């Protein structure tokens, strides 16, 4: 019995060391999303007008920055040109299942352009800064020990153009970049998955995610909101209509989309024990995008609508744009600028970034242990412990 107990203790000691090595890796811990990075990128690269007709040079600098970051992160980067001057920037992190029917694709998507009249810090610089930082963290995780760690599933990061309506152009209706991206994505699937189509879990779309406001009565709602969504109206009322939450929107009657929304909510709640930054999910019990547009037009005002029209699952994250606080006056105006940034708002955005990091890492199915286990054995680190077994 003594020998058996000692043997068991030795095995447990080995497993503890193995877990330490495989969890922390050769570089210890890979850092998570950073408020410093997000704030810095927002102020330097997404705090000026990014519109083709009034500030084309600055917009091109933004495109170059996004492209350089994607390439620097090791993403398979492609620029999709459309309508003469439109450019979607797409970065693909190939999973080990890429090109097979076993792949399970998930994507994070947001637009980088602005209207003519606004530097677009909330609309949509903050979301772009989150996408850039989450891509940094996800790819760093994959590169932390590339010989032994990988994502099983493919993750796609998308920066769309021409989300905003542009007069005297081929995009007078808005959300044109995502419409063209759907065409790119369909071709991407048919070209790279010839032996069997993968599962497309869906897209997470961000638009206006900076404006956090904990002042009473800072949150307004579209006409008829309380009638259509009485439970959410009650939550707002109980919270004194403070704008201290992100709204996550999806269709409850689309199973994959409903699951995405529930998973995002779960990871949001896990990110912090504090309820300072809240999430109010909004589930629409309709599937047809055109019917949703007719009944709830304000909930279709971003790129997720084009994805719905393309028969893909997509959830939408927003601070509600012109229905909250200062953005009632500053939406699409010059005052949507860096002067609106506060530490609380950056904390709000950071919470979103951390949630998305956890969400995407899980959906991407990060795998490290099996190859690291083999490396641990082959390295000889296990031999001294095995040698002790003969004395037990």
C-alpha cells in the first residue's frame, strides 16, 4: 500500500508539472486585450474623418494601417475592391481544419469608414480598435508556441468599407461593403472547401460600442420598443434608463444565431463579477430580414443585416448609437471625437474586447496539450521521475 501511495503521489506530481508547462507555455501567459492598446489605436488611427469624398488620403492611411496589422499578425490578408473605390480588408487565421468539412468558421466584423461630417470615434473607431486588439491577442496565442499550439477552427477578421450611406456614389443605401463581403465569403467557401462545406457558426458584428453612460434617463428607445420587448423595457426601467450596457441583438428563431447570442452573453457575464458594464440581449422572434426591417428598422442599421440577407447567422453588438446620452446630439456629427473618450468608456470597450477574446478562442478551439505532452516526454524531463519508480 505504501508503494502504491508513493507511486500515485509521483504521478500526480508529474501531472502538476505537465499542466504548468502546457497551460503557461514557453512564454508563460499570453497577454489579453489591453486598454492602453485600444485607447492608443483609437486616438491615433480612428479619430479623424474616413470618407472617400472628403478625406481620401486619411482614409487610405487607415486602410494601410489595418492591412499592415493583419499581415503583421500573420493573417492571410486580402483586400476586396468594389464599386471603384471601396475596399474590404479581410484577415483569415486558418485553423488546422481549414479546407475540410470539419472546419467550424467564426468571424468578427466591423466597418472602418465614417460619414463626411464626423471623425467617428464611437461610430465606428472604437469597434475597429477592438477588432485590431482582439486579432492581436488571438494570433499571439497561436504564435506563442506554434510547434505545439494551434486553432482547430478558422477565424476571420473583417474590416468593411462603405457601411455609411454615401451620396453621389454607388452606395447611396449604405451597408454596401458587407453586401460585397457576402459575395467574397461565398466564393471563399466554394474555392477552399471543394471536398465538403464547413460549418459556419456565424458572425459577430460591432457598431458604436463606446458610449457608456450611467446617468439616470440617459437611455432612450425606438418607438414601440416597450410593446415589442416588454421584458427588456422592464429591465431598463428598473435600471432607471441608464445607458450602462451593451445591446446584443440576434434572431431567436435561427438556432445557430440564438446559440451565438447565448454564448456571447455567457462570456460577457464571466468576464467580470462586477455589474458595472451590463449586457441586455435582444432576441427577435422573426427570421426574415425584410420583415425585421419593416417592423424594427432601427435594429437593422448595420452590416449584420447584409449577412442576414445572405442567409448567415450574425449577432449585432451596439451601444444603441443615437439613442443614448451625448450621441443623441453627436451621432454622425463633429462632436463624436476624442473629447468624448473617458476611462469608464474605455473600460466598457475593454470588457467587450475581453468577452470577444474568450468567445473567439473557444469557438476557434485552441489546442495545445497533446503535442506539448509529446514534447515533454521526448525532452527527457520525465526520465528522472520514471527512474524513481523502481524504488517504490
